[in-house]
């Protein structure tokens, strides 16, 4: 049995750790110095050592960190209407505005209903060919690196792939060299936002510092990219018959603009781009890293792909046969969830089991820490895809494992992300062996998303059987 649980599916009455531990740290700054030195290690240690609920003081802010699956379920599902995005997300508003990632209430529901139509099963089946074509184009580019024995930086490579897939499937356009500018701009604004979240005494954005100027340039790059998509589609729409459209997400968003400004449309599109390519790219990069460290898992993934696919690309119907590949992907998401933490604020007083939560309390749900909590997982730091085996693994993992969040606000693109990842993994392992370049110190970089700090890998052609 790979998981250990207490009352995950049952009521919260009598939940252990009802009175939270309180960690205050230093005067004025609280725990901020320790947090900023190594946030991932800090939160993992807190969840391991202090139980299901812990009160943390970060300068003027107090955060209630919940590490118990039943408590997580309460916030995300049972009493979800009482928990809204916290003030910490304000750091992302210059980037995402009022897009679906940050919207609340009726505005969120309206955007969700519109976007959901693009992620239904029939639409995902239609997208499979475009996903495979984007992967094939990437593998063709890699042949040059094989011939020249030149390593690849897998983080921007995966960013390019997932952006290409997103643009082809949801916006009906091909990537034309924009990936480097978008990647650099997204990196800049995400690092700035993460720094501000954990630095309540940071400098205001309007000061003409070098960093603030660089962030403004990055935002202009993202704006130019998104507004360019909008203008291109309007030009195309003007030239086609009234009863004809591309049938993609961009058409849906524009058709349902309903008085929203182009700025609001830009927010919706950019939210989809961030959620739809940055996160999956990180997951795939971590997947290559873990497979390079675990050759037996790589052997099984490759053998499964060769057996199920026989050298061709995956179709939608093939995915059910890639069971071990999916176990590997799920285990990678456990160890390195792309969105590694998020927070909510209590709208009104609440009671989570025996734990009282006052209105205005900032509640943190840290997937990275919960996924590595020894009270919930055996060998939590180890890489063990078998824990997700549908036949032998423990199915009672919900809310102890939530890389896509959970409840009504679970990630809209979860099935999309899994689909493109299974296609990419099964295609790559049939063609190439990605070997980790020696001498690297690969570490997770905790921005808003969780990227490898650097991941140079040498592609080597796989000998045909």
C-alpha cells in the first residue's frame, strides 16, 4: 500500500491537529528570511513536522497552511464558495488581469462555460493530429542536434513545443519564431510576481528600477503577441463567409466578448496561454529529468510505446494502452507539481472540523508539501510510478494529490495537458534517448510555476529493433 490516510473521505469532526501550530519567526519579518532562502524546503519541513494545520507569520501577513486532505477538500469542494483568490494573486494582475485564472463569481463562471466547450472529448479527439504534428516537427529539429552531438536545453524546448501545440489547437495558428520572446517575457514576469508575493516590503512597480523597466518590456512583448492574435483573427473573419469560423477557442472567446473590451479579451487569452503551455512544459521537462535518472522506468515507457504504437504516433484511442506512461507522468506531477502552491481567503467565518477559521484568513494549499508529507505517502521523496498503478495502487488519493487543483475550479485543461503529454512522451522515447549532460545541479526553481533551474540533455537516436 503506497498511501496512508486518515478520514480523507469521511467527515471532519475530530480531525487531528485541529488547533494549528503557530510559527512566528523573527519580530517584524516573521518567517520571511527562512522562507526566502529555500521556500520548497521550508514548506515541506513545515508540513512534515507540524501536522495538518499550521499558522505561519510572514511579515505583516498571517497564513494558515493546510496539509490535511480532508481540510483541503473542505476548502476546494465542501465549502468552496467561502474561499476566494487571496490578495497574493494581485501580484499577477498586471500579467493576467481579469482572465479566468484570477476571475471570481459570475465573471469566472461565464469564462469557464465559454472555454469548456473547447475541452470536451470530441474536441480533444480533433486536436490529437495537431498535437502529434507539433511533436513530429520538434523531433525533426532534434535530428540536427543528434548529428552535431549538440545538447538541448529542455526547458525552452518544452516551452516551444507546448506553445506550438496550444496555438495550433486552440487558436489555429502556427508558431513563427515568437517562442523565444514569449518564453523570456513569461520568465521575467513570473519571477517578478513570485518575488513580490514573498516580499511584502518590496519596491512599488512605478519606480524606474532596472527590474521594473524589464518587467514592463516583458509585458509589452506579451501584449504585442496576444493583440496580434486578436487582430489577425479579425482580419481573417472579415474575409470569410458569415456562416464560417475556425471553430476554435479564439473564435469562441471573440464571439462571446459581449461588450468586454479588447483588454479583457487579452486577459482571457493570456490566462489560457500561461495555464496551457507554461505548466505542461514544466511537467514534461521534469519527466525527461526523472526518466534519465531511472533507466528501468525509461525502459518500461519505451517498451510500452513500442508495443502499443509500433513506431507510429499516438492517436486518441491509443492512450488507454499507455498505462505505465501515465503512472510515470502522475508520479512526476506528485514530485514536481507545475503550480506548486496557491492560496485562498476566507470570505466569512468558517469551521473546518474543530478548527475555527476567521473571515479574512489567508489559507495556503501547498501541493508540493502535501505531495511529500510522510503521513500521507510512503517514501515521499522517492520516485515510484507504481503507486499510481490502477490495479495495485491505492485509489484513495484525492485531495492528498491535487496537481491540477480540485473541486469546481479544477484545471480546465487537465485532460488537454495529459493528452499532449502522453503523445509527446510516447513519440520521443521511440525516437530518442535523452541523456542528462554531466555536471549539472538541477533544482526546482519556485516561481509561480515550478521549473527546473536548467536542464541540458543530449538526444541520442534509439536503435531500431
